[in-house]
C-alpha cells in the first residue's frame, strides 16, 4: 500500500498548476490552489481546459490568496516558476506537517535544494513535465501536446511517496511514471530546455518551427544537446547520445510552439535563467567540465534581457 494524500495544495496557478491540479480535482482529489493575480476570476468563473486528452471544466475550484488560509496538507505541488522561489519561505511552512511531501514540477536544477531547506530533504519529491500547454487568459488553458510527468524521490526515504503520487496521477488520467534516478531525469529534460528555451530568447522571441527551419540553428541545437548529454554523463548520469535526435524529431510536429521562456521574454517577465542555464553550467564547471556552447548561449540570453 502506497501513501495517500488526502489534502493537496498547488503553489502556482499558471498553466502547469491549473492543468495538473485541475486533472486531480476532476478525479475527486481535494485540491487547494494558492492564487495571486487571477484570484477573483478563478474564484468567480472556475477553470476550463481545452485538451488533446479530453476537455474538462471545473465551475468551482478551491482558491486561496495565501497558504495560511489552507493550513497543513499532505502534499504540496510547486508549479510556479523558479523565479518565484523567494516566496517559498513565506508560502511553504504553513502547509507543512511532519509527514507532508513537497513535489516540485519546476524547470531546471536547484529547486529541490531550495525546498529542502524548508521542509527537510526527506520530504522532497521531484517531477518533470513534458507538456505543451498555455494559459490563454484567467481560468482558461489550452493543452496541445504531451502531458507525461516523470516523478522521483529526491531523498531515498521518499521512494514510496513518489510511487504514491505517481499512482494518484495515473488515476486522474495523467500519464505519470516513476523514475528511480531523479537527477538523471532532470538532466535529460535539460537536453530540450537548454537549447529550445534558450535559442527562442537569444533569437529575439521565435517559435520552435522557426528554429528548426534553419539548418544552422539545427546544428546549434544539436551542439548544445550534445554538450548537455556529455556533461550529464561526466557527472555520472547515463544518457544516450540518441536523445539529441529524439528531442529534435519530437519537436518538429509541434509546429509554431512558443516555449515558456519565449512567452516570458516577449511579455516582459523575468526568465528562469538561474535554474535552466546557470545552475547546470555551474555544476558542470565545478566538476571540471567545460560547456562553451552553453556559456555562449547564456551570454546571448543575458544580452537580450539586460
């Protein structure tokens, strides 16, 4: 018997939080959303999702302006962007009891460590979302591709809890699977995120089809992917070089897809520079591994957003 989670809080009511939280709520889970900017609209109108896996509507969802209104829960799912992690210190503690698990579905590296400082490392779970989803306006999201979630324990004592979350998500028709080696899975996702999110910004705000239409950009994408794979392998994570071709080919059918970083860039929001590009580079360099292509991309991104 795997652990059950009777009360669940979602920190972050953007596209990811609303989609996965909405799926869980539709399946009958007790979901509480901590909402900031869209509180009035979500409280009044609820949530609607147009999805390739089946549309759903929730006329009423449980919304709260801050986590203190919810109190301790069994599972916290952090879905806001890593740029909001400064709010963890105020938002997370009111949600914790001695058995609470905290699952981060955020991009990049370093998020588990930030959460562990507040919850304790044995309470931290990590998840990776492989999904094309956008928030069109308050309470309305469009899911156009993917949807898989990979879930693993950041600390070995939480393995059963990671399996429990995986089973709960599967029961809500979410394509979830358990991973034994979370950090390897995080590096695997960076194979896509580092080049596609990065170049979509470095090129001035372009969609993935524009990048893939230019043979020189495809070569740049391949080079960045190869560098990420090599760094991950040097750090002890066995990732196949074939993953570069696999990621490029699965991106082509996505058409004019707007990466999350491109959306943030064109809308003037802060980018997740630290977790997606800086932290992987820092870890590689600390281990004596050079990543010159990533260094060059990071500098281009900084020039765009300065």
